[in-house]
C-alpha cells in the first residue's frame, strides 16, 4: 500500500449519538497508508458540528446549511479529497481492527477491482446487509406494495440485502453497500462520482452499475469487517425512508433499464397506492391507524406520478 493515500469521506446529519464512536474506531484502527478524514455535515441541528470542531480528531469539516443527501454530501467531500483511494464511510459504523488495510489490499490486488465493499456486521455481531443483485422491474413490483400484509409472498431471482456470511475470499458482486464503500479515485473521476439526482438510497448501486458498464469489477471483501448500526443515520423516519427508497428505485431503473422500465414502475406505484389511499380514507372514518397511513399513501402516489414530495429534503 506504499505510495497510496486513503481519503475517508463521511456525511453527517444530526449524527452526534454515533459519530464519536465511529471516529474513535478509525483512530484506533487506522490504515497502514497515509489517510485523511473529511466530514461533510448536512445542516445538523444537534451537537454534531460542535463535536467536529472540538479538535479531538484530526479532520477537515465542510459545513452545509442544508441537507444535500448522501450523494450531494459525498460529492462535496470528494472535491476536497487528496487521496487516490476514496472510502465512503457512514457515521453509524465502527471500524474493526485490520478492516481498512484488508479492504485496501483487496482493491489494489487487481487493477480490474474498481470498487470494494466491507463485510458489514450488526451491533450484536451478526451479519448485516452488504451486497446484492441489481434490482429489476419484477423486483420493484414485488417490493413496492404491502403484499405480506395481504398474506401474499412473491419471490424473485434478484438477491438483495445479502451478507458476507459463509464467504472466505473476495467475491465479484453487482453492488456493495455505501456504508463502507471503497473506490479508486481514477474510477470515481472517470464516471463522475455519485449521481446527485438521488437523495438517499441507490446512489452506490447506480455507481456500481456504471462501474460494470465501464469494464470494472465490484467486489465484496468478507475479511474486512465493519459494524453498521443500520438505520440510525436516517433515524426512525420510516415513512420518509419508504418515499426516498421508492423514488430512488424508480430513478435507478430508469437510468439502468430505460424510461419504459421506469414508466412501468411509476404506473404500478401510483395505481396501487391510489387504491390504498382511497381505502385508508374510507376505513379512516372508523380507524385512527388507517388515517395515519393516508399521508404516506398520498406521497407515494405523487412519487409514482413523478411529483416532488414536500418534505423530501427537509432533514432526516
């Protein structure tokens, strides 16, 4: 790894509860190569900025007044980065001993390796979601409606939310999680980095798709283990997550499979959630639970129609 420099890029938004542990884990388990840490804060209203300015950690801070999302924040951080290797690292992660060296070594082992993802663990030490196959229209239809609530189980061949359990050596995959995402700077620059049209979800999947199209490989590195407290970076805003996820999925399918694929999913999403919204309106006369769902269903109809949801970028 001699001669290489690693730039660790982090995007924060009200991350004061998880950020110190993440930064301490990097300081305690640093890579062997030279490295820098650049943190882009997306308009935090908690104590995150005070922590970053405390001087406890040697890092560079970018202070945004608004939330630019995962892609926008990382793109700003990358502009300031000096390294020839970029590690996108979530603030809700803990770097375990040797993980960064193992990840870097696997990426550098073959010039065809353009992106490498870590094996993610849960807080309890189990295996967390780390990689998957590229989503398809069929997968979107099977996963954008509450089928399970109706007792309907739909299976597709598309593997999503897979872990590194049982793997012993680097494996070529379609995409890896953006929670610990190592990419060659040359590939990042050549492909334009993350597409800023995404706010949250599918940014890394989109970049991995372009890596494959350009002839590069994406690998999962099972021996590079990093704990990911999945979900804490977006809090408990499950309705917003559903909206961001659905919007990102439609945009990804449009960019990867074409406008017709996106149209099919748009029609499906707007139709199914229009029916659910109408049902919630009727049942809501008697049920507070149904009334609580009306805003979510209406927002998903708007997403399907390609309209902007009012709170999309107002915090997380």
